[in-house]
């Protein structure tokens, strides 16, 4: 009986994640935003760099305080709105090199799935912003236009 309930629950979650990902709104910064949670996250190996290139990356900021913000993108390479975030992540990584660390986790893979739980995501894509101490200060669900994303970075003093 418990196994049956677990299978139904897992199927429902998987269906919800697929439906949430497939729904996209055009011309609107679709998503939900949440300010700060004061929760700290420990460094963990990531499933890849900003463009899922397979490079080694971690969620928490560097211990030397090099980065003002760590931008964590939780999504999938198979999700349409998530794919639209890839060029934005690449631009942020290039334009704000040295001040913003960009990390991507494909939560539909075995390597990325634990991060969906760690960050308590409900839909993909989800963007989580950590300050230099690793404390979450902003969260957004859905596609996040670059100009709006940059405003969030500027909250912590990030400049080009």
C-alpha cells in the first residue's frame, strides 16, 4: 500500500514538473519572486557549469569572498523555458566575470536531482541568488529576463 502511494506521489510530482516547464508565457517575465530566506547552503559539486558544459562548479561562493553573488539556475537542458535561460546565463557569466558565479543544475538528471530537493524547487526553471556569505537573498520561478535578473544582481552591489 505504501509503495503504491509513493509511486502515485512520484508520478504526480514528475507530471507537475513537466507541465510547469512546458507552460511558457510570451512577452511576460513569467515567474514568481521571493525575497530572502536567510538560509545558508554548503558547497556541493555541481552537474556542470553555466551552460552545462561539465565543468566543476559549486553552489556556495568561494571561501576567499571573490564573488559578490552566486547565481544558481535549477532547470533542465530538455525544458524550453530553461533552454531560453542558457544564453542569459552565459552572458551574465561573461559580463560579470569575477563578481558573479553562475551555476547550473539539470534537475532531471541523477546528478542534479538532489539540488531540486536541496533548494525546495517547485517548478523549473528556478533561479536562486546567494550573497557572498552563501545566504539566499532572492528567488525567482520561471523564465527570468536578463534586465530583471541584472536588477537582482545590483541589489548586492554588482557592477560591470
